[in-house]
C-alpha cells in the first residue's frame, strides 16, 4: 500500500499533521503502508497537478481542498480552505467520511488527533507532545512575545529549521521521526543541530533587521524585507519589538514567490476587529482570522507592495 501525503510545507503544524496522519493510517488501516510526502506551498499559480495524486491512497493535510477524484483523505482547519465555490460544493457533497474540515481548531494536528480519537477510537499517547506543541505553535499560545522569540523549547527550535529549510528533504525526514520520536531527540540529532545553529544566529540577526526596517503607525507595524536575504522570520518578533501594536504587514521574497504576510498581536492591548483571512482573500490569499498571507509571482514585487500598502492603510483605520 503506497500512500501519498500532501502537507503544508515549511510549517510545524503541516509536518506534525503529516506525521500524525501517517501514524494513524499505518496503525489503523494498513500496517504495511509506505508513505511518500509532497510539501505544498501557497503560490499564485496552479496548486494541484494530476501527477500529485499518484498513490494507492492520497491525502492532503493542513492545506487547501482539491476535488481530484484520486483524493481519498483530507483534513484542514483554515478559513480559506477552498480555492472556489465549486470546490466547496464538491467537498460538501462528499460522503466518504474521510474528508474533514473544521476552522474552529487552532491546529490541524489537533483536529486530526481529535477526529481519530472520536471517530476511530485512536489515541497514541506518545504523540500527545506533538499535538500539544502543534496547538501552541500554530495557535500562537505562548505566554508572551519574549517566550515566542526566545525559542526555548525543542518544538520551537524545530520550527526554526522547518520554516527555513531549503527544499523539503529535511522536513520529510522530520515527519518520519515525528511519527515515533520525542521532539528533544529530533533536535538533538547532529544533522539537525548542524542546520539549527546557523539558523539561530540568523534569527538573532533578524531581530535587528526587522527593527531597522519597521515603521509603526496607527497600531500597525509594516516592514519590507525585499533585498534583505531573509527568507522567513519569526512572526512574533514585531510584537516583541512593538508590544503596543495590533497588526503587522510585511513583504518578502523567497525562491518561488513574493509574499505579503499579515498578522495580529496575540497579546494585543486592545480588541482586534479585522478578519485577516477575509482581507487576504480579496487579493487571492487567505489564512485564519488572526493571520493570513498572499502569494504573488516572484517578479511581482511592486504588486505585492501595493497590496501591502492598501492592507496597512485599512488596518490603521
């Protein structure tokens, strides 16, 4: 039995979701299952090609829905889970019981774990740590911005490696380890430490870069990282630097896209009144009520900057 798992790449919850689903499937349905993974990224162009669904079973976790006839499992928790109304209608017509969606969950990992326990009676207690940290990390359930930036726990250190990984190979190694190993054992592996140490140094430098590039006005922190060679950053740094802020908007460029990131302060001093996923959806992006993003083609920096400026102005009102 060959199982293809498409997961949200470069995301702790995406990797943890793939690991939990794989363990659940292997223990509950096919002990001889062989898993192959494909990391998915939000981008401006086509997301799903037919060639992606090449397994005997095909699953998507922590990523948008696909109506492809070969898709057999789907779990997601994002408000912006559907690329079109037709996709949403297709999902609602499904009667397999294996395509499940609930945007009320903070993490997809906990969603899968909850469904597996309630519907199939499956609860591997050795994965409780993984579920707990996926919930903390994806739901921004830290006690403070300082804790989130300090990267003290093994899961937070792994998040740094996962988000900054070049390609998907190391993330997929971690998915396989997450199925059975403690998070401390994974971060202690020499090949992970070799990646983590320079990334931690870059993380410390990124605090200074974001502080230098940030403009804080009307409760919104805006910064443009184009040209800074900073592919990804800890999203809590702005709230550590500007604790009175409500929202952040940033522009960055990676190897495959230009990205506008929009976030809200989990420790905001005043009530948050904007749904960020809804705002991002107007530009072809999406996410959750409290965090969202928009993907542009790599050469669309000016279009991304225009969208970022408009969103910044809207959030300042």
